[in-house]
C-alpha cells in the first residue's frame, strides 16, 4: 500500500512541476474584490459558467455594495439580478442567509477555518477550500469537476468520483503548499487540453505520464 502511495506522490510531484511550467500565472477565474464577494460568486457558479457569473455580479454589487447591504436586501431583489445564473430562487435565498450570518455573527468578516466556513448557508467543502486557499493562503484542495476528471485520467486517484473521496486521496500525495495552485492549474488544463469530451492528448504536456493516454495508446513522440 505504501509503495503505491509513493508512486503516486512521485507522479503528483511531476504533474505539479509540468503544470507550473505550462500555466505559470494561474488564478481563480471568478472576479471579486473582497472575500465575501468570492462567497457570492461561488454560490452563483453552481451549475453555471464562471463567465456568466462574472457578467452578473457587477450589477449585484452596484446595488448592494457591502455585506450589510446584501444582508438587508429583499430576497426577491437579489433573485431578479442573479436569475441569469440559474436556480435563482435558491441561490438568492442562500446568498441572503449567508450575508446575514456574516453580518450578524462574523461582523462582516469571512471566517478563515473550514469549520466556520461550513456553517455559512450555501457553502460546501469545495467553496470553503477555495476561500481558504485563495483568500487566506492556507493548504487547500478544491475538487471541482476538472480536478476530479483529470485526477482520475492522469492516475493520481483510482476511479473516485465523489469530491470528498478525491480530496482525501489527493491530500495523501500532494504537498500541502501545492494543493491550491495545482487545482487551479487542473482547471486551466481541463479547459485548454484535457477537455471532458475530446481530450487533446497529442498536445498534452502530461501524455507520457497519463494513465488515460497510456490506455488509449496515445503516441508520446
């Protein structure tokens, strides 16, 4: 068992090294100026593209520019603005409840622990990890769809689809200081090369390491 982990740690180290070279300036693709805005964007991003979220949030923040303003806003007004992101009613309710708790319990400050973040309405482990990594610089692994798909294809994890299990498996092989940026780079690579339907394996900087490429007999020349 430990031999298998060591092999995966070596694979993870090489994947990290190569993706750093390929995507040196990686970052979160959601636009935000404050930590609370990232929480709002993350809730809106569920079953919605980051591009659509970034097109929607400026109007929301223009009307409700602070945690307090959004906490006091009528849910119907929030829903009217965020409707283009889909699931408007449930997202508006969660945003309202989250901002109320931030205002009343945390004095408009986003908490910096997993335990406290998970108490906020509409915040799950994926969002909490992104906030911990991007806002507070803490070790974090964000298991979004790109991370899950690529981790399985490359061979970092073995046939794991549930985000919590993927996160737990990656914690065992990825150095804590590298987790957050690796996940951003997996998103970059998943969008540019290792797409869901038609991965461009011939163009991939990981093709000689990748289990999927090996199993599909991709040329590594």
